[in-house]
């Protein structure tokens, strides 16, 4: 079996590449290694993961861009059995700063991957990494209750796939990811390809290089360890459900092995794996024995106060559910950051 993983040096991509390599698949990892550049980081980030994947003889690493037809076709080679499209511009603030680049990577890049795959491997399963941000500010229309350290939904446990994606603000990131989401659906509808759309919540895990603009779980841990200040946009009571990257990849595998021709799945830790920013900082203090310096600033545009995935559909249809708890996952990530502290100086 042969699989192409775009964005193979990223958090999700590198975990997917390693997972299938261990299952003896022939893995092709495609990445342009732009992440450090996008977030203005003067040291390597995804370069670490790129080198890490080199230990696997059945992972072929190709430096290339999902927007370049030639690069994608080289990666596809004579064909693949599956594509996991994780490549993307992942930051909301960076999408506001550079909307054209954001669209080019997330929207056009996705279309290019779909079209190249259709021409070379029309029977391949395509998994698209979408996001909860496709629901935009519709999430903020849900009534909340304020508690001491978090907000909670008044009338539901989580957000299901029926939530509207239209008639609301999104940020350029939410729009560009929604375009890719819709194209992935359309390639199942009009071309008969097997495609899965995974609208992901907060994904985290070892080998995550977090920045203030993206990857807040790792960023909070790194900042605390290195005595860097943390800015909380809002009051810190905003809540997310967290899903460890390894569990996410198993969800992709469940869809790939299913008889479904197409599916849309809200994918996250669900109501049992949630944290607010304030609660998360308390957990870091327990693990590292120190507390970061925190400042508060205004809420950022379209920053959802609460987002918790309703994972009932994916559990019922694919028989999947998270296995790694937030407490265990945070401990794993913290251990990795501590043992690789030199990368964050």
C-alpha cells in the first residue's frame, strides 16, 4: 500500500507518516518546509520533523509545494492508494496579514492536490484536514454560561456537522479552509472519488512547534519553560476540546478502511477532553513547577469562546473515539518539549 501525505513535516503530517510507516506502508511525505518562514521563526521547526522521518526507510521525503502541479505529480508517482492532505497555512492572524498567500495555500493547494490525484489515482481515498473554523462566528450565537474558570454551552454538549457554515464571518483562514472543504466534498459528488472531510478541533502532540499565532497548546508549554510572557486574548475562560495527533490519525485510518464513499466528521477530543486557557495554565504549573507571566488583551476577530466537537457521528459510523486523555497528552507533549529544550532557545 502506498500513501501520500502532504505537509508531511507538520504535526499531523509527521504523525501520520510515522503511523503508516510503522504499518509497513510505502509513505511519501511532501512538504515545502515553509512553516518557520510563515511564523517568522529564525530556527528550524518542521525541519526537526523532516529529519526525524528520515529514520524510516519506507518514508520518501520530497521537498515540494502543493500548489505546484509538477511537485504533486512527482509525489504521486505511478499512483497511490490514499492521500492525507494536511498541508496548509494554519494561522488565523497570519491569514489576516496575508490573505492572498493564505488562499493560495489552503484553497488552491487543496484543489491542485484533488485534481492531480483524480487524474493519477482516481480510486485513492483522499482525507482532507478541515477545521472547526469553517463554522465561523455561527458558534458565537450559541448561548453560554460563565463559570469561575471557563464558559460552557447552556443547551448542548458539542457542535455537530449540521452547524451552518454560511451567513457569518470566518476570518480569511476560515474561508480558505472552507473552500478546500467544499472542493473535497465536490470531488466525491461529481467525480465519484472517496473523500473524507475531518473538521478538526485543537490537535496537539509531541513534535509540535507552537507559536503565539498557531499551536497554542505547545506555545504555552514552551513559553512557560523558557520564561517567556504569554498573551491571552480575551479573559482566558475560552474552552477547546483537545485531541492528540496519534488518535486523529487513527480516525483517518478508520475512514480509509470503511466502505463509505464520502463523509464529513467533526473530530476532536469531544466533551470528555476539554480545557480552558486558565485551566491549562494551572496544569502546566503542576507539570513544570512554575507559572508563566500572563498579560491579557482584546479578543481576536472570530475567536470562538467555546468550541467542543460533538463526536457522536464519527463514533457511531467509524467506531472511533479518543484514547489519549488531555492529562496524558499534555504530559507527553511537556516531556518532549523539556527533552528538546535547545530548539526553543
